[in-house]
C-alpha cells in the first residue's frame, strides 16, 4: 500500500513538473506494462524451449491496456473469440483434411459465427485470426494429429500472452495508480 502511494505520488509530481497530461502518464504506464509483460512471456517461453514467442507477444499487447477495466474486457473478449476461432479451425481441419482451399471458407464461417451468434464485438477479429493460426499450423504438418497439436500449441501461446498482458495491466494499476484529474471527464 505504501509503495503504491509513494510511486503514484512520485509519478504525479514528475508529470506535473514535466507538464505531462493524464493520457501521457497512461501511455508511459502502458509502455512499462508492455516491457514487463513481454519480458515475462519472452523469457518464460524461451525457458520452455518454445520455437517462437511471437504469437504470445502479439496477444499480450492486444490484451493489455493501461486501464485495468479495459484490460479485463479485452481479455474476456479475446478468450471468447479465441475459443470460437479454435473450435471452427479444428472443425475445418477435420472436415477439410488440411486442404488450403478450406482456409477462406473457414475464416468466413468464423466471422459469421463470431458476429451473429457469439456477438462479443470487442476483439471479434480474434476469432478468424485464431482459426487461421490453427489451420495454418495444421497445413504445415504431414498429419492431422500433428496439425492439431501445433494448432493447440499456438492457441496456448495466444492465451498465455493474453493472460500475462491482463495480469500485468491489473498489477501495474494497483502498484502505480494514475488518477483521472478532477477537471477532465472520462471518455465514453
């Protein structure tokens, strides 16, 4: 509690001295969030001998936000849409037997399911992206089983990155409180 107040007070004093706005502070905290979260993801996946942490890194940035409420919403929306994309991708792997011709159809079906059935608009683009990741992982392998494993691996990376991004955003909002100035209204 004392660390949070001290850090927040120091950040506020520095912002005032430098003439920084509330948005400037949020932008700086977002940069710190991304630095911390990407370090966690990068080094964790390297320790696990993951081939490339890029999907997890991209996901953590997409799921991060300097405002914790927004970070939670992004995470929830991302999870829902990742699951939609994952399920549709796996269905098309089974039905399309890893044919490249199924990719455009799978993406279109994923968009329709995401927009008309699931209706979680925030991060709705994540559903077809995930379907493409799953199917592409399958296309690069000789067997459906290996393709499914690679697809699941990619989805796990996306979920891990999203989780770390949201947790770091939440933690930083507790450690470094950036208060909205009383004379500014919150954007809708």
